[in-house]
């Protein structure tokens, strides 16, 4: 992984991905005690940054391999990103998804042309085994959700944009908080910023109880989460950091931050009220950290990602009506 690979991905993605803005609200600045700049990838095609990695990976395939089609496994956002990228290239896509994934994400993946295969996550079925068998039987290329060089390169285009947009705002030093699951977005942004904005420090953010990256960075060894991967922040609940992403994060990232579900729900509500965007729970953890863990953040400005907005309408309506104070 290097900046040349990231720039090549950016060139392939040009004209296909959205360049999302860098926005802020004085209301959020007041809560956080510093300027808060938000990169709303919930406005990206398919509602999350995952479209970047999906397009990068599909577009990088050899023509013969690409023509046979691709397969991916995901709880929803990578599923939609790969399905949309495959449709854009006119090729088939098989997507392995857990039965307990949000129905909106399953429906959207199908609507994007993905052939959805459901599995029993809670019952212990392995998405990796199912995906490997289908890939072999149908001659499909597996596109992993984060431990995949071209996926990381695609996610890293977010970092290239942050570097350019921050410079335009006169920001040369800041902590960059990134919603983190397996680490594809976090490691990609860290690689891009190390090359283009070395005054920035990337910090992964995770929900309480699923803080494998934070613990891994603290110990220097990959740590795993225990039990089934189910919770409010479904989009970023992974068993452990990726074997490819963890060394990058270990080398380039600062300490992780961990937020509670209550803080996530309040961040979602404030994003809607003050930024007019609709993050899903996993996409709001970085905002929650900026607003409610401000003592753990350095500097007078912080940049963060809202990584996805594919929230179930009923869940979002309930969170808005609760109006919890974190």
C-alpha cells in the first residue's frame, strides 16, 4: 500500500464517486469546545464510503475476471457498494448477508442488482466459508470488506479529499476521528494523510463492547471481540482488526476512542438537527467521540467522518423521539 496506489484508485473512481463536502456547525462547535469539521460519507453513492472501495476493487480487476462477476460478504454497506459497482460495470454480483442485517440494507442490495444469499450469523454459520464455496462454484472474484488492497485504496480517496479540503480551510494540524470496524477506512485515510497532510493524526472510534481495534492498538497485538457480532452499530461490528489493516493502523494511528450506545444515539439526533444529515448508528460513533469525549482529543479543531447513513427508518424515528442526553 502506497500513495501511488491510492492515487491510481482515485483516477479510476473519478467521475463515479461523489466528492463529499467538509461541513461544520457552530452548535456542535459549542458542545465539543473546538471547531468540528464533518466529512459526511452518508451522502456518498449507496449511502456510505463503501462505494469508494467497491468501485476501486471492481475497476481494478482484469477484464476476464471482472466479466465473470464478483462476490462479497457484508452486513450491508459493503454489500451495497459492491453491488452498485458491479451494476455500473455491467457484471453479476453475489452478496452474502446475515439474516439479521437491517432489512433496509438487504432490500437496497437487491435493488442494486445483488444476488443476496442470507446466512445465520447468530447460529454460527461462516460467511467466509459460504463465500469461498460460491466463489469457487461460480468462478467469482471475492472482494473482501476491508482486508483487500484495492478496497483500502478506494477508501483512502476519502483521505485525499480531507487533505485538500482541510488545507482550503487553513487546517494543517488536527485529529481525524474515523468510524472503525475492520479498519479499511481508518487505514486508508491514515495512509493518504501521512502522504498528503502529515500534521493530521487519525484515531479510530468504536462502540463500547466492540472495541477490538482500540484494545489491539493499546497492546500491540490483534485482539478479538467475544460472542456474536450484534449490536446497535451493526455496520462496524467486526470480530477483530484485519490482518492487513492492523499493521497500517498500528504504524500510523493514534489511540482509539470508545463511545456508548447512548452517546451514539444523541450524536445521531444532533447530526440530524444541526447538520441536516441522517447517520446510521455505526456512522455516528466518530461524531459521538468528538462531542462527548472532547477531553481525550487534542487541538482546537477536529475532523471526523460520518461513514454511513443507511439507518432503518423506524430505528431512526425512535432515536429522534427519545431525545436522550448522553
